[in-house]
C-alpha cells in the first residue's frame, strides 16, 4: 500500500437538528479515484452526510478536509468549484430549461463570473460551451433529448441527465444519492457503464445506494451508518457478513428470536 | 398616422418597456410590486435633468435609468433578504415610499405634478422600446438567461451548481429597475407632464399583470401581455362603460385556464417544431 493522501476526509463531524443527533462524530477517509458506498438503514444519515459534504447543511462540529485543505467553512456554492459535485435523491433538474440548458448549468462551477454570464450560449449554435455540453450529452447517449424539456422525460433518462450535469462541473469527487433507485435493470446497466467510464477518468465516487448487487459489483469499500454513527468500514462482501451491520438492517438475533417466539 | 393611433402606439411601446422592468426580477423568481416606484424615479430624475440642466431627452432618460439602477442596487440588499409574499410586501412598501417622497418634494412640484419642458416624439419612443426588446431578448440567450431561470426553478440546486443566487437576484432586480426607469423617463418626455399619483400600487399591479398574463417563462410573454393590456381596452371602447368589466373577466379567465401565462416554453417549442423543416429527425450529433 502506497502512502497516498486521502482526497476527502471527514473528521469527527456532527450535526444536530433540534435535540436529534443525525450525524454523530462521523469520520472516514476516501482515497483518490476510489469507489466508496455509504450504506445503512433508512434514517441512518446517509443523505445528511452528503448534505454536510456539500454544505447544504453546515456542520455543528468537526472538520471536512479536501485534499489536505480544511473546507469546513467554504460556502455551498463554492464547493462545486473545488471539485465536489453531487446528484440528488429526488432528481433536481430545472423544469423550465431544456436538457441542453440544464447540463450547461453544470458548467457554472468554473464559469459563473460576471463576465461569463454574457456568454451567448443560446444565441449561436456554434458557441463553445454549447458545443461542449452537446458533446457530453452525445457521449452519454442522450444527444437526441438535447432540446426537450426535462419534465416529460422518463425517470431513468432524467437521472442520467443529472449525472451529465454534475460531470460538466469537472468534479474530482462525485456524490451520487441513490443513482440506481427507480431504474429498471437495463437502465441500471447503462448507469453502471456511465459510472465506470467516469471512474476510469479518475473521478472519486461516493455512492449512497440500497441496491447491494450494484454496490457489490461497483464499489471497493463501504462505510456503514446507523443512527448517524459509523458502525463498519470494510469491503461490500465483509459488510454483508458483519453481525453489527446485519443487526442494523434486520434487528438483533435476540429480537428476531423474540419475534419468532411471539 | 392619426393622433389617436400614435397615442396608442406610444403607450404600447412604453408598456412593453415597463413589462420588461417587472419581468426581469420575475424571471429570477421575485415579484416586484414596487416597480411603479422605479418608473416614477426614472420619470422624475429625467424630467429634472431636462428642466434644470437642459439635457436632451435621450441623455436625460439614459442618466435617469443609470441613477435608478444605482438606487435599486443599494435597496436590493435589505429588500432581497425577504422571500415570497414578504418580498412582494417589501417591494410594495418601497413603491409607496417613493410615491410619498415625491409628493413631499416641492422642487419637483409635489402633489401638483411636474411639467416637462422638452418633448420626445413617438418614433423615438418606439425606437428605444425596440432596442430594449432586442437587448433583453439577447440577454436571455446568454448564460445569464439560463442562470436566472435556474434560480427561479430551484434555488438550492442552482446554488449547488455554483451559481450565486443572491447575486443573480440582485442583478435581475437592478436591471429590471433600470428598464422600468427608462420607460418612466420616456413617458415623462412624451406626455410632458408627470404626477406622483400615476405611479401608485395600481400602476405596479398593471405592469406585473402584463407579465403574469403574457407568461413569465419566456421573453415573449411580456410583449404579448403589454400588447393585450394596451390594445384590448381600446378595442372594447365600443362597449363603453362595460369594457373594464369584460376586460377584468378576461383576465380571470386567463388566470383560471392558463395560470402559467399565455406564452410558455412548451408552446414556443411546439411552434418551432411546426415551422422547422424536418431535416434533422435524429436531432443533434
């Protein structure tokens, strides 16, 4: 094992909502180009962890370190410019923009200065940013949807558009919140190819997902959360055998025994 | 052109400009119910420059527009801290403050109104309106246009994508106020008289209605809305005192059957599809 330094590090991160500890002293590291899954039962704090990494919520305590730099106090809109992009559990594409315009919003990360705002992206078909966005859609096999509005498109297509939008910000870390949820098997396969391609280009992937087959086939490591605490950090295979993990998902053997007895 | 027709034409040109003044902040998701206050600022500042410093009408209008933009930019910071209905109320109050201030300013005639010494012809008003339309349409084909729509669609996702929501909303509010002020300045110089009473909440409501009726999603909506609001009352003149009743019922009907406004992005796309030759069935490369 080489002594590579982690690209992302959470150090004792906590978040309370009212009196409720949703994330409790969470620490983990992610190495460059790694594929990590964040798993756990409903309400374990997986999406909250993403929201803290992207500063949708500010941490109450602890540090978030990106590439050795403390970014705990960097505001949300600047984190994507540092290389942290995300997709949302419930797709958040802009309903009044076309697919092409939506993915061009992804270019804002390195391109939202006052001057950049005057780029005539919709005035000339040959505009460099427009062409670039079109090529990205084409490469993802979504070229034919470029000029459609997003609302009417199938769920699976919208998910992949959101992925292209995130990728156009040229992220170093991509946070995917349940990318395979609601997809049929062929859509899941297309998604996995798209993610494999992304991973090959060196983008670090952190995935919240329930589909254990997907995780087993795609991720090298899992971080397991339960009630906001990390209860395991291991390979997907080991996680399935871990008694603590099984207990978190299924309840303890004792409880199970009681249920059977009743 | 008869005097009557020219009068209607000039009103149409000015109303289109005012509609864009309300449209710009609305495109970023902000309802500005104080837009008439900015129209008043533009009208009075331009009139004052013409009367006291003998500026030409166009130079005065331009300067008034820039000065109003500066004021709007400053008030944007406290005003845009509020959201939704509170933003609407805050802008409404701002409009009232402007109106009341003018009523108390004796240097511009106070409640008795303010005559304007120089005159701007209908042709020139039309030309400026055309320029405003072209500039706004061009602006909405830039990254700014899609970014404003993104902010009004989903502020959180826009922020996560790296857009500065506050900055974009401030820009939209400031630009809208500048455009509204330009319309006010043209109004002052064409009709040669301004009085504060004309710039109250009813004026703001009408201007906002142009946009809501025409549609807030595209740059074409405000033109249509302003045209309908200017021309329809004239066409209904035949039915004399009932025309405003018919007019109001039509507004209700549009709001019930087409709450998103008459012109929408979907409608424009379908129109384009019909007009476009079927050369690229597979679309894009």
